[in-house]
C-alpha cells in the first residue's frame, strides 16, 4: 500500500484544515487507517484512527471534539478534518494503514506510512 497525504498548510489559530490521504496498491478497504503527527523535537503521537467495516473512530484527548476522521472507500481516501486549530497542533501529519484493522493508537502496529504533510498554525 502506498499512501499519499495532502492538505497541510499555514493557518491561523482558530482556523480549519482538512487533510487527505489517498491509498494505492493493495486493497484499502480492509485496513484501519490512522493519523499521527510529529512536532519539532517531539515524538510522533497518535491523532485519530478509523476502522474498516463499522468505521469506529478513536481520537487522542488533545484533539477530541476538534477533529473528525472519516473514510471514503470508493475513493480509497481517508480524511482528517481539524477545527479550532491551535499553535500546538503544528506538526507534520502522517497517515498510516493497519492491516489488522485494530484502530490502535500504537504507531508500531501500523504497517504502511505516508510521507507526511506539514500543518503550521500561527498565533
């Protein structure tokens, strides 16, 4: 599976962005998909995940209520809508695919990763 993330950019605090991640290669529909982020000088952290099938979603506490993850299996794309952005949301955002469809927040359980898209939130 190859993953291509897009949609990052510069936005003012309080603004919104929608990140997209398009998959190609192996069947996408059976994988859970996740978004992670890594800020400068910090470790990669979980943001959100969505399972295949029942589309159950999971969020980090830091984005709960401000983020929505969704997927369009026909378009083999997963989205991350981020609202009320804060400067601390500034990071490179990565999408990832989990063959076991667990929806886990553990990055080591994800098998495929996209290249990342930079989100910068100015105060």
